[in-house]
C-alpha cells in the first residue's frame, strides 16, 4: 500500500474516474463529497493565491482506495499568518472518500491517510477538519484512534423526513408549527402568493434579498449577521456550483408586485434536498414568511415528490428545529502542528480569554 499527494488541477482531473467509482459505491456520502462538487469549487478557488490543492490518496494494487480531499489555506490575523489544512469542499458535511468494497480494511486505509498527512507536517501549521457527520466511518475511526482527544463536537444539522410528517396523504397538523396556517392565510389575503419551484440558477435574484435582510437585522441590533453574497470569492464559488446542476430553489412570489417574498435554495442529491441558503424581503418581515415557505415546500413535495429528506443545513436557528424530525451531529478534528509555536501561543491566549468571558 502506498500514497500520493495531488497538488495540480491536471492531476485532480485525472482522479475523477477513481473518485466517482468510490462515491457511486457509497450510500453514506453526501453531495458535498462528490467529485462534481469538489471540482466545481476548486475551479474557482484555484484562481486565488491563498489556496493550494493537497489531496492525499491511498493506493492498493495500483488502484486508488482512499481519498482525503484537502487543501491548504493561507490564514492570517493581525500578528502573523499560517497554513491551515482543511477540507476542499468546506460545507455542511465533509468526509474522506473510502473504497469499502476493496480487500483492505477501512481502518487501515484511514490510518494510511493520516500517516501520510502527518508525514508531511512541514506543509501545514494546523489540521482543521470540520463538519464531519457522526454517521461517517471517519468519525468511528477517529474515536478509536490516537486523535480521539482532538475531536470536538461542532454543531448540528436539523432535517425533516417526509415520511414522519405525513398522515392520510396530507401534512400532519400536529407536526405543523403553531400559527403557520394562520400566517399563510393572512399573507394570501394580502398578496395571493404562489410558490415557484425551479432547477435554474436564481442566485442573481436572491442575492439582493439576502443583503437587504442582513441590513434589516443590523438595524435590529444583530450586527454579527452577514451575507454570503457580499463576499466576491464565495459568490463566484456558489454561482459556479449552481451552474453545474443538482440545484433546487423554492421561492414565494407576490402575485401583485411580482416581488420575491422569501426563497430557499440548495442542492438535490440522492433523494435529499440540502438547503443551502434562505432569505426574505424585509417588507414582509411581519408575515411569518419563514414558517410559510417550509409549509409550502412540504406540501409541494408531497404532491410532486423530488426528495425524501429536507436537510436544513448548519445553523442553530429555532425556525429550523420547529419542523425538524431529527438532526445530525457534526464534529471537528483540530490539531496544531507542535512545530508552530506562534500558533500554539495564540491559541492558548484565545482559550484563556474565552475562559475569562465564561466565568
């Protein structure tokens, strides 16, 4: 068994057959672990100097059996800069791609990947792998490994299973959050809204709405709210990914003014709708649009099924959990290179500051 490190776009392209062969075997990987998603993201990130490919591959009998899809990110603060080794497809879920049908035990493949990563500590100052789902075999390996104490609980992703909210071929009223139907009836009287469903890239329509919502929350005192569409790099990445397909968008349209009231957009893959982003037009702030759009999406999917699960994505917002039938736990593996003394010292100061604030 051997390994190689992919650092060029050309070699990344040549990895496509092996990557897709493994991903097609797996029932456990999300859309964010597909070659299509990773390559779609890299096609934009490669234009920025702060990113460098660093994909580790394990090879057995001349066949790729394990892939750690990583990249080096040049990070900086007011005092210094450092190299962070992260998932290439940093997103709501992230994982290693392992051939579980080969003759080698998965534990051995994971070990080989991490041995390779640590054999090249000269490349990175920190290993920061987040959004690893608790259902991943990678998590089980890490819990049983020497990296156990460097594995931390990160956040949760709530989801809605259609099978658990349907009763007698309709949405179970007991599962509908309080006042949702009243909000819907009130908004219909005001606008007679309609739900639009599309696979087209609508981000250019959604961006000004999300930015306006951010400004609305700022006026309400929530200065920490931001809009992903104001970041040039992230905006380019999202548009490239949405142009590749596998996307799904819902939005409520005011039939009088033709304005978009609220939208919810994301990716569709293997009977799961991965909700990426939602935003509402501030002039409709008092109409409970967040409750309404989930209600309308679920009713629409009951009539014309496109997916079995709606994954609401990262973000601990109460409105996501109102509908949730469950949630996925996500973990983070964080290790500072022992040779990077400046980063170790800075992290120690941050921990002291955090502890003081929590007292």
